[in-house]
């Protein structure tokens, strides 16, 4: 099967519940980060399954920690924009999520992307 271009826009389904929204946001975040790193979403999805596989992935691609963190933040920002554009979240929620996505530590950021738990960003805000 053909691997989709992570830089291409993918249509969002109307999420029926928070779990479906989280799944779509996770896929969008992976697409955004993969696009930024010039790899496939599938390769990145495999890489983020554990800290060790992510470390191996970044070493193989010559990506330092700061660059990996930047790509994950780019991915989350894309996912937040996609969710807002699809009407799945409102502007206020998007603004709060953007702030959280820009300020959380890299290890938490990776865990959020790995687990597909965008709601954790909101929890960090208190």
C-alpha cells in the first residue's frame, strides 16, 4: 500500500466522542511532526512507541533532542489547528492548548504524542 504524504492535509471525520477526537489529534500531530522531520507518519508512529525506539530513530536520522522536541511541538500545533478548523474545539480551547503545547517539558510532550492524550495538555494548565 502507498504511504500517505504527512505534509498533505487529511480530511477530519466528525468526532463522535473525546476518544475519537484524541485519535484524530494524535494522527494529525504525528503527520505534522513527520512532515517537519521529512519522514513518514508510520515511521514516526513506530518510533514514538517507547523512549528507546524514539532515541534510536533520532540517532539514525541525526536528529538532536532540541530538533525532535521542535518537531513534536510543530506536530501538536498542526493538530490543534486541524481540530479548530474542523470545529472540534473552539478558539479559546485552541489558544490554551497552544500555550500548553509550547511550554511542557519534552519528555511529557513525547508521552502525550505517544499515548494520544491531548487532554493531558489541558490538565497541565490546571
